[in-house]
């Protein structure tokens, strides 16, 4: 796969995951607000502080969000590793006699 096409593919995957993350954050926050009106995004980082969030549906949706964020992080790391490997290979080719 050529580098520009590969970069485009990585970009499309990352954009899709960011869209999924944004949607899931909204879903988790909306559900949290139903369970505990007035809760903030920061509050949701410490759900154990809010007994109202001891809800199976909320934990399920929060788990999905965590999964999406984990995949997004892995994709970004892989993309960065691929980019660095490509740059190193190019530098090695340029310095070869």
C-alpha cells in the first residue's frame, strides 16, 4: 500500500472511532443525567462517588465507551509506530551507499 493511501486509511479509521466515541460519550452522559440530574462529565470519571450510577445499564454503556477509547488509543499507537517505521526505512535507504 502506498504511503498516502495508507495515511488516508489510518485517518478514516481514526475519524470513525472518534465519531463512535463522541456518540457513546453522549449516550453515557445522557443516561447518567437520568440517574443523577446535574452530574458533570468530570463527576462521571469517579462513578463510585455516586451511588445512583450503580446501574447495570450505565455500567454497560460506560464499558462500551471504555472499549472504544481503548481501540482508538491502540489505533493511534499503531499508526504512530507505522509512521516511525516508514520514516526509519526511508532514512536507512537514503543513507545506504
